[in-house]
C-alpha cells in the first residue's frame, strides 16, 4: 500500500540530502554545486507537477500556520514587496569524511566544527505579502488541502523535537519519491516523524492565535508576511511587485528568544540589518524549491472551455454588459465604456506612453449618487476582479497618507505605500468627498504621484537620496462631480442613470464565467490588417480635419478602444464592424460631454 510521499511532502530536507549524497557519491565536487542544482529541484518538480503532488501541499496562511509543521513542504502566494539583497551562508561542510549540505535550511542538521572544510554559498532574500486588495473569492481556500500531517502528529508529546534525520544517511536514493517508502529506513523515518508536534498544541485556541498568526501580521501592511529565500535563480526572473507562487521548505519557530533569533546559525551577517527586524520567531521563512509567476487566470477557481470566436463569447459579453447596465442605473452607454475599461491593460511602452491603458472618469456623481451607485459599482468590481481598491479622496487624506513606498534606512527595508500594487490591480478613486482646502508638501507630492500613475502608469519610489520611477499596470476609475482637475483620465463620461432599482442577484457560476471572460479576453493578442489600417488612418485624418480640438491622445484612445472592442468579442483582429462601434461610442460620449457644458 502506497502512503503519503513523506520524503517530499513531510520531510523534504531528507530528500534534499539524499540527492546531495548521491551527487557527491558519483564523484562531483561539492564546490561546484554553488549556483546550480544537483538534482533536488528536479526531484520536487517531478513530484509536484508530473505526479500531482502540488494539490497535497498546504498553502501557508494564518489558518494553516496553526497546524503546518516546520521543515515540511508548503506553498505561499504573494507579491514581492521588498527585495532584501543577498545572504551568504554555509552551503556545504565536511562532517568527518562525509560532505553534508545546509541548502534550503537556516540551521545545520549535523554538527559543524570550527575547523571543518566549508563552502560558502549565496541566496537571495525576498519579503513577500499577500497581493494587496485581493478579494476573498480569489483567495486559496484552506479547505482545498487537508492537513497532510494529521497522521504524523502526536498531541500527547509535551515537547516538539527540532528534527531527527540521522537515519537519512543510511537510506539509498531511489529513482522516485514514492519508492523510498518501502525501505526499512523510510519506516524508521515515519516513526521519527511521529515525534513532531503541532505548533503550540498544548495552548488554548486564543493563545495559539496570539502567539502564532498575529506574530506574522506585518506592522506596515497589516497582512500575513513571509521571508522567501531564493536559490539558483537569475535576478531577472523576479522583480519587485511581481506576484508569485513559491513552493518550498517552511521554517518558523515562535519559541525562539530574541537573542538567539538575531541571526540564523548558518548566515554570515550579510543583510543582517533587515533580518534583525524580521526575526524567524515572528516572520516565517520559506526556502524556495520551485516558483512560478502568477497571472490573473491563476486566481480563478473555474476556467470554462469556450471557443473564442463562438456565439458563447458574444452571449457572455452581452450578459456582462447587461449586468453592468443594471448596476449603473440602466445607463448602457456607461456600461459599455466600463467593459472596455475593465479589459484594458498596459501591453507595450513607447517612450513615456503606456500603450493600452484606458482610465475612466465618470462625472455627475455627488455624495448621494456615490452612496448608491458608487457602492454598487464597488461591490460589482470586487465580485469580478481579483485585486480591487477603493480610495475616498479628501484633502486630509492627501496631506497625511503615504502613497509612494519609501526606504527606511534604519531597518534597511522598503516601507510599502498605498500605490505599491500588483500588475492587474483596479483602483477606484472617489472624489465626491473632496472639498476645497490647502495641500501641504505631502499632499502636493501625493497629488503628483497620483497624476503620474494616471498619465504614465508609473509610481515614484522614495529612496531619500534619490527617487526611482517604477512601471505599473493599474486600471484607474475616478468618480467625481465634474471633470477631475487633479487626475486627467483618458476618457471622461457624464454618468446618466435612469433607475435606482437594485440589480438582480448573480449566481456563483455566472460570476466565475465573467471572471474567466475578463481575464481571458484581456490577454488576447491584437493586430490590424493592412486594409483596415488604411480605413482607420483615413477616418482619423477626416476626424482631425472636422474637429481641430482632437489631439494625438484622442486618436490614440480610438485605437485603444478598437483593440478593446475586438477583444471583448474574442477577436484578435480589428474588423470594420468593431471600428464602427468605436466611432459610435465616441459620438455618444462626446454628445454627453457637450450636453453637460
């Protein structure tokens, strides 16, 4: 009978050592192992993806932290909030005549004499948090993975052993993780694993929460954080604000004292300032074995299989426009513009221009209509998009809040700002509460940061001695009474509701389908055939001759709308029908604007 793949899931360090010992036994020099894999990550990749092991790996979050075991395999989904540089550590050392490895761990599993032959290796440190603004439907359900260690736990034990893997050196490496289970040493390992105890199993539920989960709630972000240690990965593969899923070995011990916790046993003090403020007794470590960058589709629980050019996509589009129309008080024109806005993304950059963005300013809102339609729209966006934010703009808010991330040199960490957001986030800015007032220096700076995000999709990060612009990809919606003077949007449209009736309830299956529709259509490629390109150019020239007020930004917006309307129908090429829809929408929008003047 085949049991749990304990060597990869419950005892990954054993599997790491086995591959190391096999590589050394084959004649490889441990000095050559720095910066490359000797077979360990291949083993885990095979277990996770080829043999379906990923579904068994628990997601690290405040709920699972109560029972997940140290030195076991976990996964963590989050945004890279800060990059703490590199850390040197003792990667391999000689224990007598035998080479041992300390890779993927903070403490040596075997004694290290001061005179031991050692190899110093390097790893990267990433400080990660859950994606800002992530809505509950896009979170990984804790129930999706049962506690894989339930049968290995012994609540009666009064003290948890750190780890006892001495028998691992007697186990021969097999071709697969599962084959190891039948060996006598594997049986002994399973018995040893019985010595492990859940974190704080002798404490009450209240004490568990206060000493475990609350310890890892970051004081700045108020969210669950994790220090991820990266091995053998090019720096270009991971960037600030990218969203990743990391699978690796979990280390966390709330029982460590502060004195013992100032630095890890194996590290050589490199990056010590940052780690001093992120002790392992408060912030879990994840020694990454495998990582992958996540897209919006990775946060969907259901991905329907539809042909993009089928009538099903057209029907989905019509149903979603109908839903948005109901949410927006029977204003179908605004609903159609809203759909294009929700499909927009930055797909290229030309000098300072972020090609593909389509910010939207809905005017004719006041406090009363914002309380009704603004709240409806906020709820609708939360149900449709994975990452959403609602920012009620006031003079006091601008004068006090930190919108840009700032470097704190006392802790050697990047302090997150409101606008440190993941790619694909949606931000609604409510200006209906904005009253006349005086902006202080902070307010002026914040207004400038918001304007830069609106115009160029860039956010300025403050490093005290210099400032650095970071590219962003955030959908921006402004609700205001008149045209926003603070935030110049790509589209300005007066909002004209004709009904206050509440929209009908939408079932979960339809919401899942709309989520898939928005994520999938947004990622479609796009092109314009030569014959259509000639039609578009002629129309743009004629429009410019008829209305000299049209500028290059207006014409660029038309092209973006053409791309988005094509995508909304599941098309990758602009057609004459869709180009006519662009011109009609533009005509309706301009009629409203002139009617409000």
